C-alpha cells in the first residue's frame, strides 16, 4: 500500500503470482466508510526497474462521501483539486481506472 492513500478495511483479497507478474483482486471493502467493490490490481513485471501498477475499482455510496474519498486520497492531487469545494447530495458511483508508476 502506498503513502497518502486512505486505509482499505474489510473484504477478502486473492493474490496470484504468475510468471514475473502479480494480480490482486478484492471484494466488499470500505475506504473512509465508502463501499468499494471489484478491485483489480496488477503488475505485469515485478522484476522491472520501473514497475507499473494497473488499478481498477468501483465505489458507491453517498456522493458527499465519494467527494471526501477523492479529497483525502492522492487522486485530489492528480486532478489538481478539481473537486475541491464541490458539494453533492444523494447517492452516486465512482469508477477508478489508474496507471501508477
């Protein structure tokens, strides 16, 4: 897990090492109270000097909580604070597809 990311709680994960790569999947986790499902993370080559982490996850819950999740994670910096100051009500969904180097 990386510095700056909120703690992932609960759920069940499966880790698979295949050749030089690694794949992780998880279900029914929570981050800052937001339900996150469909986690998939992979590194194609763990032996390379500059490994690339591919990450996919789906989150659902109160839109205010989803905005809080963005604000309290490195995503805020990645989107240059675009959602800062936004307010929302109701329920929503968020899909993350990221390539981290």
